[in-house]
C-alpha cells in the first residue's frame, strides 16, 4: 500500500516525525508530500522543507519526500495512492480533518483517509507554536529535529 502524508511542514516538528514513523510502519511506501501553497507566506521555501525532510528521513527507505501544488486528490492519484494519512492533536483537528476527508472522498470515492492521533507528548505542538517560541528566543530543542533547529537558527538569527 502506498500512503500519502501531506502537509506544509513549515517547520517540521517532532509531532510530524511521530506520524511519519508510525505511518511508515503501516504503509509499504509513505510519500511525505510538502504542500506548495502560493497563498501562504511560509518561513521556509518548498525546496528547504523538502531538503529538511529528506535529511530527517534518510534512514527510512520506505519514505519518499515530494512536493505538490493543487488538489491533494490529484497528487494522490498520480502517486498511485488510495490512502491519505493525517495526524490529529485535538478535537479541533478532528473537525477540520473530518471535513477534509469527506471532501477528498467526494472528489475521489476510492480515496480513504487514515487519522492517526499524535503521541500525547506532542499534543500541544504545532508549526506555529515552534515559530513563535523560536522568534522570541525560547527553548525549542525538543520540539523539532536537529536539522530544523539548525535551519531555524540560521533563518531567524537576526530576528531574536
């Protein structure tokens, strides 16, 4: 089974890595799909996010990192996937993800969404939280992989 785990990953958090590790044990191949959304103003470019994820998952041969634009259902179809992986932190995530799963299923009735609850220690964690903590000089060592910490320090060096 080929599964797709989409997201902005701006930046990648330990919560994302938790889902990647767990989903990679379920799927024969897991495609981590980095969304290129021109309407957002990301901290990291698509190429930077893809590069970070490639470095993070280099010892995971069943994980492939790609980027996409447009509809997820089209990307999943082109990738040969019938399964979308999404992580859940809280009830608000569930409401949004449930709506997206139903929308994707309406667009492609062959596509299933698998919702994976994050590990309890990452329930509070989001990319937005990491960016705020990093911008204001807080300690985010346990929130992101080392490659992301390195790149955040490089990117935000003059802001703190």
